[in-house]
C-alpha cells in the first residue's frame, strides 16, 4: 500500500518498520531470546497474579510503578553489588521505550546523539523519532571502543546524548569501566550505557551501575526480555540518579505501563532465581559456540552476551539463506560479511552447527 497520499513526515518517507524476520522455522536463533520458557511454577504464579489484578482493570494502574521500582532496585542491587533505591529506577515497555523517553527528555531539535558503529540498529531510529540529529563514529577492528575517536567526535559535535551498548549488539563486546569512565569525563551531556545483555557478561566483567554515584549524567539501561525469559512481557528499565528519573517522568505517557505488565514483572522478579537458572548454561553454550566456530576457521568476535558474531563471508546473505533452507534462522546484521547467531539450547546449537557445515558460502 502506497503512503504517498498521506502527509507523512519527510524523514519517514521510504522508511520501513524495524524488525527481525519472524519466520516459522524449527530453529529460531535470530532475536537473542532466552530459549528456555518460564518453569511451570512461575507460569502458575503469573496466572494467579494476573487473575487477581484482572478484578481491578476498571481502574488505572499505578502511574509511578512504585512497587515495581522497589523490586527492581532490590534485584539490581543484588546483581551488581551496588545499593540502589526505588527513586533511582524507572520501568517502561521494554528498554526500547526507555531509550525513546531518554531522547525525548535529553535530545530533540537542535541537539545531537552519538554512538559508535557497529552497534544496535534501533539507536538512529530513536533519534529520528525524536528529531534528534544522529552522528555515528567507528569502533576499532576488534569492536572495542576507540577512545581517540570518541574524543574527536565529542569535541566536534558536543552531543547531548551518547549511547554505548555493553555488551554491544551485534558484536557482544563488553566495555571496561576505565573506558566508560573516560567517556563520562569527555562527554558534555548524558551518557547511556545499554546493558540489555548484562546478565550474560563473563565473571569479573563489571556493570556500569558501579559508576552511578560518581557521575550524575550516567544512565544504565536493562531489560527483562533476555536473561529473564520475559520477551513477551515487554519490561525494560533504567538506573540513574533521582533527577534523571524525574526528567524522564516529565515525558512519559500517563499510565504508560499497564497493571498486568507491572504485575508480571514483579512476579518474575520474585522468582528471579528460577528464571535466571539457565543463564550459566547459556554462557557455557556461547563459549562452546565461539570455540567451535574458531576451530572451523571462522573469525569470531569476543562475546559477553547470549549471541555470537562470526564471519567473514563474501556473500553473507547466501549463507543466511542456506541456513534457513536447513531450518535454522539466524540474523543477517552487523558489519558487511558477518552473521549473528543467538545462543539456543544444546540441541538447537547442534542443528546450527550441522546446517552451517552444509552451507557452501565462500569466506572472505
């Protein structure tokens, strides 16, 4: 259907909605979901809590999400070892809405947001949707942060918002706290560290939450979609100073998080141990996948996430298509010549390995 008769914003002309392919195939390893569903006890607890909330759905939910914020503060404090309060936490419909709220509050016309590619492909869309100018620098060849490049870009553009994912999507690269500290010292505006895959980081890899008390312009974002196996629940959140939370509350829509969403998230947090029980298994499967791919002669990026970027191929689409024909869906994303595979169950990863061995794609 043509959009030409509609008075669409000029910058949206010719654009396509964001989204990974949703195809009905036996092995789906393209959207970095947790392959293990919630255990039956958690499913039962969610159902019971939802039934209780349903009796009051004629009323609006708590627009400040106070109980949920308290639970999130407790969880994140345990995960990072940093004491946090409910006033420092803010939830929304996935970390996507959190990012959009941050750019609504701190970006906008006449302001600039900066990141360093390759990184999450939604970042420029958040900027576009909020009329924020978007500027992209480059990462190093190993996908680490190039601090001289950061310094030069910050000096040239004076960004209001600087976005960094750690672990980075699609590369899986985690940032050292020393690098994050240096970025915070350089940047004149807000610095957002996107830790959507933070629970999958290897032992000894710290969270940027450790720097919150020192830097009032730091924001750390998380999601329950990945490690918590709650992608269908759509719950993301940020940790920052109370002033940052108050700023975001100005732009949030009234009652933006439904009573059901808040309840499901609170049940998940109450059962965090059960829902996160497979994280160590997924870490081990990730590391085994990295080792196997390297044994086959592929280039593989170091990963602290639940996915692996590998390559390089002269025609990555042909490899992607061949895998799909063998019933395995991965993601065609990242730098040219690379592909990304999410970590699934051992059986799914075996099917991935078998299918990859059957491809005829030429390596670069």
